[in-house]
């Protein structure tokens, strides 16, 4: 099949297998070009490993010089022969093929990471194949979660708290600025978002791993959070998702105590920078902020993608124990620099439809967005007929 991008709203419904493989290879090449990450775990579980920050974490652990054995968990779609698989599926196929080619252990699980069944299957595999893991990366971003205890389905929403919020947003396809109003969250919205994106599920994973004696002495776990500037505070940090992140962050303190106590381990939150991922492109206002931010960070030579962020986090923070006054790892430090935020605010305050295309680099945003689905990568022949049905090596024979 000749695979072309098909954009529907803020997602692309097709993905290119060779393009996704090149996207993975580019990230591998980056970490290989850097000094080896000698302290990172040797047996690593990544929950949410197929795209974005989780994929970058799996790549950095395996190819950053440490040849870590990795187990990845994600929720992706295989190809049905007519439609392409999702990008995260092709990323994971490429990751496994490349890891296996270098003699590394890599197994993947496709399904609901929030379920007790998935936890049990993954832990059984850890026990059988690796004995224990020494690093657990928690990088899920999901719009819904079924509680494994009561079966109820909770939905995460992006809403301000207290009052409605109106600001400029961007309609990327139409190249138009538009004023968007988000209605204030109800108490139920806040509670449901916390159920999905808070720390409850992370805690269930760590408790289950401890219970099964599947964590090495000194094991570390890290989950990802975001704070962001004043400009996005109403909708992000002071909104429903911010409450969920508060919960994730307080969970990290509890897990830190528990891990210190039980295995001499540690739990961390890493506050990462805003990047284009399938999840973040769906958040109102964020893409416009992000487009301006990228322009400013590129001009100052400090722009980073997921892989750069995670490499820096592994190399300079997680194992050095370098944290801020709240105990958080901060690799959003360059995004939050005063000179960068002052410049972003300056552009934002003067933004109008007339200068939109000068102020924002929408072509770069389009390229970054399409790259998530394997389009626009150098060296890939997009006119060629490609096989879209790509089995995951570690799942072959499992149906
Ligand atoms: P992403 O959409 O690229 O990745 C999400 C991952 O979760 C994918 O692997 C997906 O398959 C998996 N997933 C979703 N639901 C699942 C389920 N039910 N079972 C199994 N797997 C499931 O997202 P991302 O932007 O990399 O976000 C990862 C984390 O990083 C989130 O906690 C997010 O808040 C945080 N973060 C993101 C940004 C950003 O700008 N993107 C910034 C800072 C922090």
C-alpha cells in the first residue's frame, strides 16, 4: 500500500511503517551519539512505551549504552490488512527489531495497562524472564480508565476550575486564530480526571511489583508531569489535569517512602517540557503556546524533543538525585527560563491574525506533528508500496 497522511481534527488516522522505523532510528542514533548512560537500569519496565516520552525512555534505556532489557506496555492498534496500524504499533515493532538485532531482550504487551490482568501478565513475564526490574517508567496518557476494582469507567477532561476560561487558540488546519472558551469543571470532572491521570494506577503497579518481589534492591521509578508557565496555568496546572498531576506528585512522595523502606529504592516525578505528542496536540491553547515556545527555544539553541529531554533526565538527574526544592526533577528548566518566557509572552501579547504566520512557525509544527505518524522523515520513499501488516516480534505466535 502507498501510505499517505490522513488528518482528522487533531489526529492523523494513518501511520507509515518505514517512517515510524526511521523516527525510532533517529532517536537511537541520537542517544548513541551521546556519552553512555552507565547508571540507568539494566532491566526496565516502561508503562506507556509506544510513543512520546515513554518511547524515548525505552530507547534511551536500551540504546544509550546500557543495553537494558526492556518490557514495554501500550495500547495500540495492529493493522487489519486494510488500514495501517497506529504509529505506536509501528514504533514498537521497529524498536523490538532493532533491539533484538543488537542482542537485547525486548518484549511488548499491547492492551489496557490499567487492568489487573495486564499487571499480572507483565509481572509473570518479569519473574520468568528477568527475575526483577530495576527501573519502572510510568508514562501513560489516556482519556479514560476503567477502575480494576469496581469496573467503573472514568474520563479525563481538560477544563479550568472555578470559572470558565477564554483565550486565543489556534485552528491549525485553517491557519486561523480563534477565541475558545472552556467551561469550568464540575467536581465530578475533577474527580474523574484524577482517577485517570492521577497516581492511583502508578501506585497499583508499584504495589503489585513489590508484592511479587519483582523490584531489585535500589530500584527507581519515575512518572512524568508538567507545570508550564502563567500563560497555560488556567487550563493546565490550575485545571482538572493539574489536579490529577498534584495527585500523581503526592503519590510519588508516598512511593518514595515505601520504596526506600522496602528495597532501598526511590520514586521520582520528572517535570518535562511541552513537546508535540499525540496527547498534547489535543489540549486546547497548548499548541499555540507550544508553537511560539518552539520558535523562541530554537532561536536560543535550546529546543529539545522527547529523546533529548529523556537522555538529559537519565544522564544528569534521575541517578544524580538532582531535584528542586519540592523534590522534583526539572528538565523543563530551559522552557521555564525567564528570558524564554518573557519572549514568548511578548509574542503572545501582540498576536493577531495578520501576524500569525510571521510570529508562529506553523510549518515546523506541521512537520513535528506528521513526524509522530512517520511522515516527512528524510530517506523514506513515500511513493513506494509498503507492507502495512507488521507483527510485533515478541508477540508472534500469541495471536
Ligand atoms: P503519548 O500520547 O505520546 O503516550 C502515551 C502512551 O500511553 C502511549 O504509549 C499509549 O499507548 C499509552 N497508553 C494510553 N492509554 C493506555 C492504556 N489504557 N493502556 C496501556 N497503554 C496506554 O503521551 P506523552 O505526551 O508522551 O505523555 C506521557 C506522560 O508525559 C504523561 O503523563 C504526560 O502528562 C507527561 N508529559 C507530557 C508532556 C507533553 O508536552 N507531551 C510534557 C510533560 C509531561
